[in-house]
C-alpha cells in the first residue's frame, strides 16, 4: 500500500503542474484520497464484507465528492484530477495510468447483475464531463474529449468527441504518442471536433445534392414518350 501511494503521488506531481510538493498532494488532492479509500473498500468487498466495503465507499464519497463502487477493479497510478462528480459503477475495470477528470461517469445501461460498466485499458484519458456508458472497452491509449457520450468500443490510440462520440483523430503508427494530454481533448495534432463534424455534414449535403440531381434526371427521362423528338415538335408548331 505504501509503495502504491508513493507512485500515485509521483504521478500527480508529474501530471499536474499545480502540485508543488508531495505533502500538498497527500493533504489536498481528493482524487488521491478517493483512490486510497477505494483500496480499503475493495479489499473488504473481495473478502465478502460487502456492507463494510459499501460503508467505506460512502464515507469516501462524502469526504471527496467522488463515488467509486467498492467492486470496481482499479490498476496502478490512477489520476483523478479535481474529481468532483466522478461516478464509477460496480463492474467497471480501469487499467494502469488512466486519467479521469471531474464529472466523468463510467456507468451502466443494463439492470442485470453481470458486466454492465465499461473497461478502460492502460493509458486512457477521459475528459471532464464525459459519459462512458455500457459494457464495452475503451482500448489502450484512447482519448475521450470533454462532455463526450461514449456508447460503444473505442479503438486503440484514437481520439473521440461529441454526442454520440465519433472519431476525430488518430496519431500515425510510426509517430510516438505523447506521454500525457490534459483533458483528453484533441489539440495540436487533431482537427477541432466541431470543424470535423461540419466537414462531415458538408460532404453529406454534397452527396445528397448529387443524388437528388440524378433522381430528377431519371424522372424527366421516364416522363418523355418513346420516340419523342423535341426539335421536330418545335418545327411543326
């Protein structure tokens, strides 16, 4: 536990330029407190002490504003920045070096007691206010932009944004990925998500116009009688 605390504190100092000392992180960062409470609650949960685990989880929520069910499986070096309003459901699974910002929900869309919450693989970043809903996987190194609503698998190493979330960027395979991108929102190497969506809509409008023109030509051709010659008709008149 002490080793995990040290490496998590180091992660906070590396990823948050506002953290000026390890003591500040230990005393003042609710994301760290929530994870430490969860380690205790999860240990109780695994041993079958379900009510005790839920009680520790409830105390943690009151003190930190972060709700993590004691059944959640969390890897190492989870970084919850700011954290207020984060909700993580019972069957969610979180890998190593994952980053969550305030207002994130890892929720379920089913009432069954089986797997109903998402799995976040190593290195995933979820921006502020994003909702990841359902029993699917956000694969290694993916980025979810702020306020996105994710309802299906996210491939490895891509960025998604919007409601519902759609692909807005992918780093070339030969290019080394950055170690960390704050808020998971595409910045330098990917287009603005709104501009990207406008571009998609422009292409759709162009295709619809072309299809409409083709249908109009077909309609005109089918309405002309066989053997009809517009030039001959004009001469007779």
